[in-house]
């Protein structure tokens, strides 16, 4: 294995090099044309990502990955920060090699070292002459070099680059301060989740361009510095089990086939008052639902809590 770094706004991680089809070409370039790609997709196209098992996950700009092998113009990678049962090192899949850059210790995010986290839904990277560069998504994390009157300078594969102060947060312990200021971390998870109401679902989605159900849960926890497993089936096995009568905002609700006794296939975030926020499916968008009338209410299998006061 050799380390590398994601060098595009968002790399889609495919099941195999043959998984993308013609309409996916904008997502394979460097830089990636994410808005052009997603804007061209019909509901049927989005459903087809699941039907043909095309996408595994996604990784944000600046994410460290481990390259297992190269095959033509493709690289087989693992993503250590996305834990799963598929591989003990990290989430596996394939990305175009053009979307990777060689790893450098200058990109390392070390606990205790100041880092910059994008808190806007999207923002742009600028060079030091203030020329606009690639767009970055929510929760992109980059090492801080220095603060200036123009913004914050961060270390990137393009060299020192600038971000607007209003679009980021500087953290020193790896744990962001909530964007809003609710009472506890559970409520902060909910507050951050509500920012994305109406965002269309994307199978395998792990960014503010589109989340799948478990990607939404993963990233809303990550917004508070809480790292949980990537997939719903793994998320349902960790954390602290919570009884229905003890649910609090920020807890995760899991749904399984066979009226809750089979394989876990969906997750949502409890927001209080018998309601849940979730990214439902390829026909929908992030929404709030009442659990009493939710179509999968009989499939509720377990609830888990990953946050602490």
C-alpha cells in the first residue's frame, strides 16, 4: 500500500473500474464537475446507482487514502477514516488515478494541530493571488498554515491556498464547535442536520452535494468531531443502545427487513417529539417525518447513541 490524497472536490468511489457509464463522465475528471453530473441525473439514473451496485462511497478533498493497486487509469483504494466490515483498514473501492495526488506529511491532520473545517455548505478555494479555484464541500478538513486579513491559508495539493473566514472554522482539538449553540451535542447534531433539509438523496453520497442515509448520519456526527462507522449495518452494532422511552435528539434509529429482525437497511436521526430527520431514498430528499406515521415504523430494530453530554 502507498498513501495518497484526494485531489478533487469530491471523489466518488466506485465498485469497480467498469461501474461508471457515459453519464458519469463528469464525476471522473480532475477537477470533477459535480454540479454538472448531479444536475444531469434523472430519478431513474439515481435509482440505477443502487440497481447496478455502482457506487460504494465518496471522499472529500484532502482525505488520506491508501492505494492497494493501480489498473490502467484507476486506483483501488481504502479510506481509513471510513470504517466498515468490508476491510479492517478502511472503506474499499476504485477511483480514477487522476483524482489522487501523492501524499505529503504537510497534509497530515494531527490531533492538537490547528485545522480548518469548511462549515458552509459549499465554498471556493483561492490561490494566494485570490484567483478562484475548486469548490469545496461541507466538512472538508485541511491543515492551517496561518490566519491573514484575507482569510485562512491552508495546506493543499495545489500549494498554500486561501479560504474565506466566514465559511470555515478553526479547531485545535479535532472537535468543531457547533454551528449553532444548542444545549448538548445531540441537539447540535440535529441543528446541523436541519441545514440540509431538501437536499436530494444520493446513493453512496457523503457530502453536501448529496447524502445517502448512513452518509448523512456519519457526517452529522462528524460535524461534532464524532467518528462513527460508515454504513448503517455497522452503525447499528456500535454506540450505546437506547430504549424507545429514553430517546433523545441526536440518537440514531435503525430499520431492518423482516419487521426489524432482518438486515439493517436504513438509518435516521431522532430529533425529538416523535420525529426523525433522514435522507430517505433516491426518489426523495432530506426530510422530517413523524415516526408514528412513517412507512417503515414496523421495521424499527434498534436505536443507538454515539454522542455524550
